[in-house]
């Protein structure tokens, strides 16, 4: 589905279903240098089990027009405009990595619009290593290579795709390579600069689920736990052996956790 948000075209994947305003809605937000394709399994399940699913390509990503927005606050505001455009008043919001920061900021700004909040591979702040930022700024392919190495757990480095014959790291590389130039730096700089308001985080009233990988090098478990301590009602699911690419490495476990929560 293509819609116009703030004068620019935005693509929203709905898993082949038309929106039905009588059904509950779930928004899925992708991470940096990604697009709606990262949520293929999880969003399709909910679309076929009584929900509207909205999986937008963020500005400048995938099929959505650019430029990419350079701040988490701007992306949270964009999400509000997107939901207004589509006519969705309330939704549960699920985000991975950069998407989790957008979800967190959106919930803090719009508490009456969020039913439940699921944060995957999330920490706040979310610092990015300087060599990775520098490579992203230079549009150096080495940035993508670093991401692929640091994003996936050890099992994924040796194959490990749940679908026989599929190459997990190769698929992720192609997904990143198809994003527009300068998107990666905009995304990672936004994550690196994000400084959430502690009071706002504590003020989130809706149920919160955090899903973390025990071998995550991008948002280590200790950092995820640090954020969780600031959201008293949050609960956590830890996926043993998983890195940061949770939906690719352990898609069924992620889906099971989301089904139980949502």
C-alpha cells in the first residue's frame, strides 16, 4: 500500500490484506539500513489471525521516498502522521533496533495511542562504534561488512538459517545493499545521538515486552537490562545463542514471544 505522508510517498506492507478498522492494529518498525522485509514471518502470522498489520518502509528506505530522517524524534513524529493518514487511532507497536527507539519515543509522546509495546534488540542510549559510524559516513562497503559480522550470533556465521539452503548473512547483505546511499549513516547517527528522557520512559503505562539475544553484540544483554529497569512494567524474553538479527536467527521463537504478548 502506498500513501502520502507529509507530502512524500511511503510504502506500507499489509501482508496482502486490506485494512479493516474493526480489527486491532500492530505496527512493525524495522531497524537501520533495513526495510519491511525483515518482518515477513511475524507480520504475516498476525495478518492471518485477526489483525491489521502495518509494516512501513521508513523514509528513504525500501520503497518509501527519501530523504531518510536524521533523528529518532523526527521518525516518531513521522509515524504519528502515517497513522493519522491511514486512519488508525490506536495500535500495538513492535520495533527492532532503531525501530525500537522509534517505538519507545512514539509511546512516550503518544501514550493514548499505544496498546502494547514490544522492543527487540533495544537499548537506550544505543551507541554506535566510531569505526562503524565513520565507514557509514563515507558510504564504505566495509560498514555493511562490519554490521553483518556484529549483528549475527556465532551459529549464523556458520550457516544456521532455519530455512535449508538459505544463506542468512548473504540475504542480510543484499537487503542492506538495496537501500539508498547515505541511509545507513542517517540511521546510525540517529541511534547514536538519541538521548531518551528518563521520565518519559518511566511514564509509559502500556504493557512492554523486551526480546533480547544472549549473544547480541550491537545491543548487549546488559544494556537491554539497563533500559528494562527504567520501565517498571516491562518483562523480558532472552533468546539463547541469538545475536542482534533476532527475526532472522530465531524467527519462530520471536513469533512465539510476540503471540504470547500481543
